[in-house]
């Protein structure tokens, strides 16, 4: 038996960009024990619910176990050798016949830096195409544009400590409490020890983040540019500018101010009108910002995922530059990253419009340096297509071969039907994932099993630019392989053996650190890892968290903020103000679609639920897809709390549970992004979201679609618990609604229908197991029918059908599930289920 402190392996959380350090230890049961790493400077031992539950999610339910060819006749298992040969042959042929514009990689912030680096090197360096984009396009692209426009580089200047050193923290379009919970805890603790810390939340919705806020500004959706332009004008008008900083370290101030003043001059009333905030609310906020020395502005998807996302970012950066609130302790703009390695992807350059290692396509010298470093004569010379353009090009047939890694675009890209049409038409769709059945793997020609968290090994970079190791802790199931290995095998088979002959992820990391130093001798670029270039395998294996730039390997975590010297990465080393003007979101409401749909995250689920969907504990917080709706709007549209409702627009429709709450404004609805066709019937907000984007960043406007809502009239309900997942298909027309929830030992399905109880019975009973199972049934109840399926001694299925269920009944069923028959017969549970035991018959 291991002692309290033996056997723990240090790694990093699988989820958000806070990048918490975790210690994990395998249990004999195959599960993992998890605890926070007290030595990690992101979290100092703290974890949130998702981090703590990681141990529950390393089960192998639903894992993809071997490379598979998807054919019309069904799935065919193939060897790695065959699979990588087929992928290599497919891409080689497409390149030969149609050129570099006909191929694409669509990758993800959930890849490790080593995976990302190799994928980017293969397509840009050797296939000669820059058609590689990441799901970071949906997430961080507007911030990248904002940073590059203002700073000349994609730099997050801040460190987490700044939140603790600030006197005011402005949180814009971020539900930090749910999405970056450990940072939120750090902020809450800072507020407890310094009650004077002023926290302002700017979000159309009331969220749990408001719990620690002094002020919540529920601005109109999409109006942030007007709000921050008003702030810039206020700073100028009230003598709150840092004129020395503006004069010595910036350019473009006059233009930015005049644009902001134009907005303010058409005047305060205009800003009030656009933002729907009162003069008092605006003035209080402006006054506090102007009169507080140390201010951090945290922002996230409420800013980035907008048709004016890039301008929103620069509107915020303008205010920090104008008041000199940057590069100083407790001060600065802070774009928090979403995925565990969103930052790493930006570093290696796995976006269509950047080259690599913070080098750019529009710098001939960078093209030369990278060609030389990779020893290639086929480096892509110009940017490729951004995610939305890429899927449009797949749909139009221009792109004929795509490789999707670690992302689920059928769920997460806007206009799901269009994505489906594109992937259905595309001659070659390769998908690398850990999970066999995702909406995207269903449309693949070849699927490749990747190692997941706890199996894979490499590095990730968090929101404060800190590089940490993710370490291998468990063996991987079946034939799952690291993503870098899969890409390298394909590269070798395409004829690039020399450039991809990696034996170990540490070699890739070392190569990447060297690349960050190329042409960077005078500190031309911020991203410089020279201090890590000498790491040998053992050093890599033991690597402790390092915040970049790394001039020297640090034994203890050190914290550094950037721009403290007022030097930026533009040619004249000055930051640039960018003049911005408010533009309204693209989707307009009208009589048919009078409401605005906002979408985002729920506390205990992660994206398309491939991992969090495996934890019974995490399923308890929100077990169904929902729509938040204001009581007035609910009354207007005849929708009752907890009733199912159709949310529709001409593009599509979804059916989700109404959650009537004053947290949203009367004009706005909010839907979570997590449920999709593998976990529910018809619940994806992306079905309703158009693929309109910010013109510069290409980031979709996920937070503002126009929709309508109407009640669903339910006549029958069922609760079906099974020890296996079931495929209730989208086409079962009488099952209008189903959603799957993980429960201990099985999966619970909530089902609702507009047909009668008896019709629903005939629809569902075919799903009962009969082979080698015994059934107890009670079909003569007035209000419905009940079945219990037994496998030897245990309940393996429970199916209850009636017109509605109380939550307490569902809780009792969950408890009864997978219990031995003797327990049922002891009557307690049978009694709780209010089933007359005599009525059970064995079949
Ligand atoms: N639990 C959980 N945590 C996660 C994730 C997850 O799936 N689950 N995903 C991770 C990822 S990849 C990301 S990118 C982050 C996202 O983290 P966040 O950006 O914090 O999350 P969201 O819920 O997408 O959106 C944040 C808020 O923006 C608000 N908003 C909408 N429109 C506007 C607007 O016009 N202006 C302003 N100011 N606000 C607006 C929404 O009401 C919402 O509350 O979370 C990360 N953390
Ligand atoms: N409506 C709406 N849509 C949104 C958003 C929104 O706010 N509203 N937010 C957007 C944002 S910010 C983001 S980041 C995206 C996220 O959207 P996605 O990236 O599509 O979501 P995930 O569920 O995280 O998909 C990751 C997939 O990769 C697999 N995977 C996990 N680890 C690995 C690995 O190591 N290797 C491989 N090969 N596979 C792996 C998982 O099983 C899963 O299927 O959604 C975007 N879409
Ligand atoms: S805050 Fe983010 S990184 Fe930290 S434990 Fe939670 S999900 Fe993981
Ligand atoms: Mo994200």
C-alpha cells in the first residue's frame, strides 16, 4: 500500500486555460486519485469541481480503440501501418492532383504543444499549404488580432498575481466563476483579504461571477465598443491620461480618441442608448477606472466571439494604454485563454494566418529563417483559410482532403447543417479523436485513436504564458497513440522521413525551443525559450512550470509581466492605439425572430461532453440542455419553468428545457453549448447560429443570433436507465426529446413525447434487453407502465413511462439501479417506486 505521499505524479489539468497543477496516482481499481499540486503557481493546490472529478473520467467507456476505415458496408478495423499509409496516400494524391490549396488540417487547443508543432510543420513546411486552423479561431482569434494590432505581437502581458495586486478588476464577457474557477477563487480570496478591491462585471447576463462583484453592468449584447470608447473619452476629459506614457511609448492616440469622442459626442445619450446602461452606471464605472491606479481588465468570449470582437479587444487595450495601466504590478488587460493549450497553439503558430513561433508570413526574413530551420524548400508562402472559410471551401469542393484533430466541428462550428453537408461531400475526412462516436467521427472516412489526458505526454501553456508538463500516468487502451506520433508516421510515409524522425516528445519540444531563438538574438520577438534549449530527456521529463520568455531555466517558479519597460514589438517599439467605432451585431431581430440567443458554458461540463459526460457527479449540476428565459418573456411566449421549449429560427430548431430566470434580460435567451446528438436529440445552439464572423479575426458571432421560442406540449414522459448507452436515434419521430445523463453504473435517459403514453410504450419497449435477461414488468398501471430488466442478480435496465415524473421519483430510480434483486425484493425500493410487488411478472 502506497503511503500518503508515494506514487503521485505531477501533471496539469485537462480542462481550462488556468492550467492548474495536479498530482495524480493510479488506484488498483484503474481509477485515478487526484489532488491539487501545492507547488504549482497557477493554483497552489486548489482545484475546481471538474479538476477534482478527473479521476472519474478516465474510464474507457466509448473510447476509440483502433484505427478504423468507415465504409458503406460498415466499420473495418485496420492496422496503424495501413491507416497511416492510407492517410499519407490520400493527402499525397490530393496534393498531386489539386495542389496545396486542396488540403487542410483543422486542429485544437486540446492538442499538446508537441502535437501542434508537428502538425503545423507538416502542412506548412512540407505540404506547402497554410490551410491549418485551430478551434482557437472560435475562441481566441479576436484577442490575437487585438494584441498584434496594439503590441505588434500576440502577447498577454499579465500574470495571475496581478489579480491579487489590483485595486480594481473589470471582468468583461467572462463567467470566470464557472469557466476559470480557480482564478475566480484566487480573486475571491483577494477580495476577502482586501474588501476595498472593486470588482465590476460587464455581461448582459447575471452569472455566478457577479457574486463577488461590487457592480454588475448588464450591457446590451454586443455594445462593448461603445462602452469602452466612452471610457477613453472620459479619461481624456477628466485628466486621467498618462500623457508621458502616451508620448514616449505609443502612436495613434489622437485618431483613437477622436473616434471615441465622436461616439461620446453623438453623445453620452448615444452610449446610453447603445449599451442600455444609465448615465449613473456609466459615470460610476468610468470614474472608478480613471481614479484607480491598479486596474486589471479580464475578458473572454463575450468580447472575442463577436462580429466586432477585434475592435472590442482594442477598445479595451486603448483604455489601458491611455492610462498607462499596463506592464505594472496589478495592472493590465488580461485575455484569459479557454482551452488547456490555446496559448501553446498560438505559440507554435497553428493558425492559418501565422507562420510559427511568433513569426509571420508577411516578413520575408521569417519565411527564410523557417525554411532554413526546417530544411525545406516547400514552405507555404501565404496565409491559409480560417476555420469558417475552410469549411466553406470544403463545402464548395475546393478543399478535398481534411484532417480533424481533437475537436468536434459538427457541434462547435456555427451552422451545423452546413458543416454536415461539407464533411459529407468531402472525398477524404480523417478524424483523430479519443472517442469513437462523436458527431464528427460519424462523418469520417478514416478515424484514428488518439491518447487522451493521463495517457499522453508533453507540454501546455496557460493563460499567463506558463509552460507546464502533462505527464503520462496510465497506459492507453487499445491501440491509441500520441497525436505527434500519428502525424509523424503520416509525414514519413509522405516522404519526409528526415524531418519527422522523432522518437520522443521531448525531441520535438527541444526543436521547437530552438526555433523560438532563430533570428531572435536581439530580442526581436517576445516568445523566446532559449533557457530551455539545453534540456536533455531527463530535464524535459522533470521540467517544472516555466513562464515565458525563458532566458534561463528556473528552478523555482518566477513571475514576470511584459511591457514593464514600455517597449513593444512593433517596428518603432511603440504600442499602437487603434481607432474603433461601435458596429451593431450582424443578426437583427424581427417579428419572426424577436429574441437574441446568447450561448456559452455551464459550470460542470466541458464543451461537447466527451469527458465530463462520463462523470455522474458532474452530471448533477445541470443534467439537461436548457434555455434561460426572463419571466416576462416566458409569460409572453406561454412558457412555464421546467417545460420543454422549441428555440427556432429559419436556419434550424432545438428543443430544450426552459429555465425561467431574471438572470437574463427580457430580450435575451441563453443556451449552453455542451449537449449534442450523442447526448441529446436536438439541443445544439450551433444549429441556430449563422456563420457570420468578425471581418478581421474570422471569429464567429456565437453570442448573438436572432431566434424565437415556443412551448412544447408534452403528453408522455419516460425515464430509462441502462447499464449501457443506447442509440435512441434522431429519426425516432415519436421521441421528440431525449437526453442522456451519466449515473453511477449506467446512463439515464429522460424522454418526452407529444404522443400518448401507450404510443410511447410501443416506441420504447424494443430497447429493452431480452437476451439472457429477465424482466419484471408492470403494464397494468393506470398512469403508465414499468419494466425492470435483470441480469442474473442485478438491475440492468429500468424503464418507467408515465405522463410526468417528480425529481424525487427519478432520484429513487437512480438509487435502485444496479442494485441486487434481493434489495429490490426486500421491498424498500419497490415500495419507493410505488409499484405493487405482486404485479411484477417474470417473463
Ligand atoms: N465549465 C467550463 N469551463 C470552461 C469551458 C467549458 O466548456 N466549461 N471551456 C473553456 C473555454 S474553451 C473557453 S473559451 C472559456 C470561455 O469562458 P467564458 O468566456 O467565461 O464563457 P462563456 O460562457 O462562453 O461566455 C462568457 C460570458 O459572455 C457573456 N456575453 C455574451 N454576449 C456578451 C457581450 O456582448 N458583451 C459582454 N461583455 N459579455 C457578453 C455571456 O453572457 C457569458 O456569461 O471557458 C473555458 N472554461
Ligand atoms: N454556440 C457556441 N459554440 C461554440 C462556443 C460558444 O461559446 N458558443 N465556443 C467555442 C469555443 S471557445 C471552443 S474552444 C469550441 C470547443 O469545441 P470543440 O473543440 O469542438 O469541443 P471539444 O468537446 O473539446 O472537442 C474536443 C474533441 O477532441 C477529443 N480529444 C480530447 N483530447 C484529445 C487529444 O489529446 N487528441 C485527440 N486527437 N483528440 C482529443 C475529444 O474526445 C473531443 O471529441 O467551441 C466553440 N463553439
Ligand atoms: S480551474 Fe481549470 S485548470 Fe483548474 S482545475 Fe478547474 S478546470 Fe482544471
Ligand atoms: Mo474556447
